[in-house]
């Protein structure tokens, strides 16, 4: 198809006028939708974020009339380039996300195409049901995308693929016809259905009659076969038309609604982690393991194990379930309603592995939480593999090949030799139980020679798969990667049949052109993310990016797999959870930065207002630092961006007021009563909003008339108490409590009061404004002042997570060297210090019991990013009788100054209401609320009307009461 208006302006104008949804045609938005989790990048004509099925019908009609191709899209996590095209992208993921109905008795559900699998399964739990197709991207994969892709998952051995679990689809054809695609009896003649639909049934049955023998001969006889169209499912005796749409990759119709078959949740599961000294041994064992009747057998290879150990959030669980240095492990799950039977089979697994020559080679995981942690590592397999630093990355193009289990060991061995022949190696993981291993050769697709290697490896590997009568497309679909190879796989007659199907449904080629039929070349570098002319623009960075190979290379670490799109687990990405916009997503920001740093958005893009808008809702929670398996650190990237932005744009009055707070705080504290009038007199609050942009709807922190002053007191082991600006001038009671607790526990507390005329500062407020040079000055002051004590091994303890952890995180980036590294190793949050000293047998603090009391602890985002929330809980648990509860949630929404900013006030509340605030609001009145972050405590006080206290204050009360009792 060709646009009637070559630049698309008429298309955009009509969409804005006739569609209720969001219409995005600006360069930055189109850039964000130009990629998926594949190696490809194709800029779309524009984007429509649908609000309703009526929007879908209107947008498709307009596109048809304007000659614009249409590309339906869910989470944009396709690994084969299915969701990139020079077309009008129709995003279903933001608003079309309803579970329309659940029929628990018949075990059916009807859903919008944008429903995310994990959210659907959470809703189904109340019915003791679940949807059993479980791809590793379940936290963000939409049902529409899974249906279009014919997704499979870890447990397809037991439950099959999407094609086996989709009951029906309400679909919209290219000509505007809407019909229910479902079961069609053999004597089909339903006058209630549109004539267009009945004609399709007749034409497809005629095609199947003609090609039945060829279909039987050419279609692979393996479960994992998702290539082409499912014409093998058509039957004169009756068939389900929905099965033809499953796996069609948006090339045949738009899905309005999908009906799913559900399954009862197994009452019990156990997991055996089988260890093997060689990869071949693991592959050889798979066939015998499958004979035990597992629900899943998943491979994890040595590369994935080693990379997992380098990722902080995975290291503890990997060290728990991996023994030694195996070449490969097989995660083997048994599930059912009979626990003794599952345990019997787990025991039989251990005996089998022993009989194969590997006694003691099975680690048993019976506890559900342990099993879930192990499966989470496996689920993040792709992202873990892509966390390799440098230009060489595991590349997806033949990873979905599937062969029979009896051929698996020989196939993988021969494929390894192909890789070695071309001077590379492959990473391996996933579905050993069905002979579909996700294997990715490590290549640098920025280089022409490496792309030629990719082509050669693909041709040799696919030829070998055909030799084994396997499938070249086993789970992730065809897209741009595999569609080209259908003729070699299926033969010319079947490919012509596929084209006939496409033309019957979509004669003008409206939907997702170039996929499945009439494909483009998979190695056409003009379609790649890294095109032949791709270059990183030279840029003098403010931070040290050497670990990643440069700032641009750090942005390239994002592989677009979309782990940041998860809305219900972990912390990232708070703003995306609130808005649902691709722009407000770690992936969206990383892509925009990459495009800017390579000149694809114009030479001034990095310092443009569009980039400012892209980064505006990043609240620097640092969750991606821990939760992004590929290591995209957006909080650090935002600092770098702001540094460059400030070279072109002046600070606002508000920026100056917040950034320079540590500098003027000693003087402002002298007139604390006067400044505190702002919260009491409404007109002053309104004036503050007008002058500084600080929301009049919020109280600002109250200045203390008695700021904390440094001390040197106590006896015993020395510890530096580094008091931040907030706990010094606004909540000095926290610092005094820390001083008392530490001295009672037997420490000599040293707290520097004034160095060079003012207290030490971490520079956090300067970094938040992009004033890296100012922050570097503060870091240098701190390093110089503490150098002797750091060299002597004296711990440096702080109270405010965002401040203390700046010493661990940003100091080495703004002042790289041995001094910053040494301080980073010594800097600890108060709760980390207590936990470490307690474990070492040195922290002796008498605490009065709190029998029957409970504490609800909210973790600051930076505490979570550095895995310190557990230490805070342990510190509270030192109090006898106190029950401590932590909970999984994203940010509280305040995020430093973010929640005080007038334009972000409502967004701050929206983020808080995603989890933290409802949890705090629901806590019984007698429950102690604990939060170590200054901004967290203020958000809770402002919105819940209750005081949350720093952990150190609660310990101080308990230790003081213990002294009174004594």
C-alpha cells in the first residue's frame, strides 16, 4: 500500500479528528515505537493508542482509505521483528485491558487484547483457575500479542501452545467486516454470520482439500511448530477458525476480543534442579526425564548461570540452587493435586540422575517461594543473556528451532560446531522438554562481516533442522527473521497456500506487510537497529561510563524485552505504572536517548525540550539499577542528560531553591519560625506556588529551630555518623536518636559538624538538578574530610537512603578512583550497620519488649535498589515481641522534590496510590508505621494522616524504655 499523502499529514489530521485515542506522530514518539526485542528498527508512520474497539474500527478504516498499512501491537516484546513496520502502529496495551467475563464453571474467559497475562492470572486465582500458556514475558505480554504470536511457554509439554488454548476471537477484517472466529461445524451454513466470513470458511476448506497431502508431507511433526499459517487445522469435518488467526502476527485481522480456555491451578508443585558436567549430558538426559511425566523441563546453561551471578537481584538465589560450576542444569517441575505423588516423582528424578552417573546431582525445591525465585531467574533468561557488556550480543534468529527429543543431543552438538566454525559460541536456555532450545550465537551486528556470519549460520542451522524433520520456528514466530525461510522449510506449494490465505483475508495488504508471506531479507541491514551508517555522536560525559563502554553504549544495553513494563511486581517503573505511556518507561527513555546519541532525532535532540519531557517523569527511583536484568541505570542516565541540558537551559528559581538547599540551610535554620509560617498561612503557600512552582496543596518540610550539631561521644569502636541536610535541619530528632542508639550499643560516635565552614553534603540535590560540577565539589569535600577514617577502616553510617547511597552509587561515577571506591565500601545505611555488627556479635543493645505490637515497614526505593530493606526489617526485629511486616510495592510517589512540584503533585499521588498509600491507610491504628526515607514519611503524613517513623526512632524508644525498666 502507498500513502495517498506522502508525508502522512492527512492521515494524522483525520485520526486526530475521528479517533478518541491518543494520536502520536512526533519524531520522538515514532522513534520509541520503531523497535521491539529484535535486532530491527523501522520507524512507523505514526501511532494510535486505542481507547475502545470503536477506535480500532475507525483507525483501520482511515488507514485503509489513506493507503496506510496497519500494525497492531501489544507490549512490543517480539523477538523476530513482528511489531515493527513502516505502518500505522495501533497500540492496544494502555486502554484495551479489560477482563470482560469469566465463566468459572465452563472454565472460560473473554478478554480485551491488551490484557497482560500476569494480571489475568491474578484475577483468575479467586476461581482457582489460570491461563496455562506461560511465556517468560508473562509480566508484560498481552493476550492479543500472545495470540498473534502463538506463544508457548515453559509448560507447553502439558498444556500446549496458544493455538490449543484459544476458543474464539472477535476479529475485525481489513475491509471493516467484524465476525466471531470460532468453531465451525462440518455442515457450516450460518446465515447469522457475515457473508464475508462464510466465504472465508469455504475458500479455506477448498484450499485444504487441494493441499491436504502436501500439508501432511511438509508440516513438521513436533509440538513446537508455529511457522506460517495454521492451515493444517482446517477440516471438512469441522474446525475452529480462531486457530487460523492464532500465530498470524497481525497480518490477517485485528483482534477485538479473545475467548480463552482455562485450567485448574495445580494444588502442589515441586522442582528438581538437575546438574550436569557437560551440555551433551544434559541434552541426552532430557528424553529420560520427560518419561517421568514432568510439567516442565527447562535448560539453563553455564553462560546464563555466570551472568545471573553478576546481577545483584539474582545472585543470592542462584548461589542457593546451583551447586559448583555445572555446564548446564535442567529445571524439572512436577505438578498435580497429589503432593505425595509429586514427591515420589522428585525422588525418582534424583535416582534417575544418579543412575546416569551424576549422584547427588539434583537440588530439590519444595518450598513455593524458593521455586518461584528459581523460575524468576529462568523467566529472565533472555534479559540475563543480553546483559553482556560490549557490542557482541547473543542474537536472536535461529533460537526457536525445535527438533524431536531423540535428536536433541546430536542437534545441539552439531550446532555448537557450526558456531565454532564461524568463530563464535552460543548461549542456550529454555524448553528442553519439547526440543525447543533458545540458542543465540554471540555476534556484533554493527559489523557487516558479523551479519554475513549470521546469514551463513542461519542457512546451515535451518538446513540441519530440516534434516531432523524439525521446525525452524518453534515459539517466537516468524516476523522479519524467519518468514524468508518458509519456502525452504515448507516448499513452494505451501508458501503459495500461505499467500492465498493472506490474500483471502487482506487482499490489499493492509495488515503488517512483509511478515509470514512476501518477506523481506532477514539480513537487510537497512532494517536493523544498527544500520550501516549507525554512529555514536562524540560527547564529553560528566559521569564515568567506562563500565559500559560509554554513555551511548549504556543506552544500547536496553534490548527492548520490556521487563520494565511489569505493573504489579517490584518497583520499576513507577511513572509507567501511573501513565501506561511508552514515553514514561525505562525502555522508552533508553530508546530515546540512544536515538538522540546516534543523531537519529537531530543533532540537538539530547538537549531539546522533547528530551526533557521524555525524562520528566523519571523519578530516579533506581529500581532499574537492580530490576533491569540488562543493567539499564536510568537514574544515572538522567543525571547525565540533565548535565547536558543545563549547558543550554538556565535553572529555574525552583531548581535553584532545591539544588542549593545544603548551602543556605545553615542560615535559613536561624529564621525557622518565620519560614514555617508558609504551612500555616494559605496565601504564603499560594505565593510559593506562583514564585517557585511548589504545590500549595502540600506542606513543605518544617525547619527545626534546633538543628543537629556534630558530636564526638561514647566509647568503644568508632563509627562516623554522617548526618544529611534533611535529618540535620528538618528532622534532627532522627540524628539524635541514632547517636543515642549507637552509644548505648557500645560505640564511639563521631559526627562531623562543620568542614570548611559548613556541614558535609553528598551533593544529591545538585545531581538532581544536573549540576554535576557542584556535586563533584561536595563529593571532594566529603572524601577529603573522611579519608583518614576510611583508610583506618572506620564505618561511615547514614540515615537517609538517597543521601548515604549517593556515596556508594554516584561518588565513584563523578570522582572515579581509589578514594571514592574505598568510601563506597565503608558507607552503610544505619540498618545495614546494625545488621552487620549484630552478625559479627558486636552490636549489644538492650531493648524493651513490644509484645503483641506490629510494625509495617515501607522501603525507600534506593533501599530496595541496594537490597537493604531486609536489613531494616532485621533491625526492627531486634525488639522482642515486635512483628515486622514488609510489602512489595513501587515508589511512594514523593521521590524527593518531585511530589512537591505543582505540575507533578497529582502524579505523585497517583503513584503512591498504586500500593504504598493504600497499604499504610489500611494498617490498624495501633500498628507502628516505619519508613526511612524523608520524602516517604512526608507522603504518608500528607495523604494518610499518620506518622511514619525512621527505624532508628523506634529502636531509640525501645532502648530508652529498656533503661527505664532497668
